[in-house]
C-alpha cells in the first residue's frame, strides 16, 4: 500500500491485523475521512496589517492621504470580518533610500470602525511631519486585537455616527457579496495631465 486511497479500500480487520488493534483502526478511519477528535478553532492573530507599495516615489500629500484612507478601510473591513477590534494602530512609512518611520498610538477604546481608525491614522500621519519625503510604501497595522464581543457598545445620541455605522455595515455586505472593487474604499487622487 503506497497511497491513502488504497488503504481506504482495504477492510478495517485486515489493517488491524497488519498494524495492530488501535493503530489499525485509527489508520483505517483516517483513510476514510473519519476523525472523532473535537475540532478546536484557531485563535485569531493579535495583529492585522495592510500594506501598499507605490510604483514610483510619491511626494504628493493628497495621494498619500488617499492611499492611507484606502488602507484604513481595508483594515477596518478585515477586522469586522474577523469580529475583532483594535486597541491601537501603527503606521509605517518607507522612504526612498531604505529608511523608515514607525509610530504607534492607542485608540481611546477598541474599535474596528472606519471613522475611529481614520481619525487616529490621520493623526499618526500628521505626527510624521512629512515635508518632502519621497515615500515608497505605507503600512497600517491594527495592534492588540480583541474579540468584538469584548468591546462594550455605548448608546450613542449622535445620529450622524449611527448613520455612518449603518452605512459601513451595508457597504461591508455589498463587498462580501460582490468583491472589494465594486465599491471603492477611497477616492483615488490622480493628477490631471
């Protein structure tokens, strides 16, 4: 017997005689796709990262902000798909010449919502103080992830925020059904030539 398929065709009694009682039974069952062990779910990772590399060096602040907004939306969607929330964000900027800049800040409360992530990501970008830095890549990392079930939901009297959260859930459903490119996560800034 050289394949699992052949092992599955041999009667269990024969396999038990060849390998022994318990080992033969287990091998025969596994060859037939029977495994009585309980399924233990994998724990989700404690961080999630989204990245973007630019095809050329970028100096334009509007293009960088647009790309950062795109990363925020991707990260938020990934976290909501996993039912997780981030307690902090790390922004990594890679520059021409191989240097990089990295900064981490904590969110006031764990969140996977685009508005919360965007606000902190923009603060991180402002903290970088870019003047004429030639960027080659951006990375946004959700740090210290927790299950969304552990995040307390507060009653909000802010109708605008509630409307955004409802829209966010609807857009997630559309993306899950039709793919991420159907509704662009951010308006891409392109210079008119």
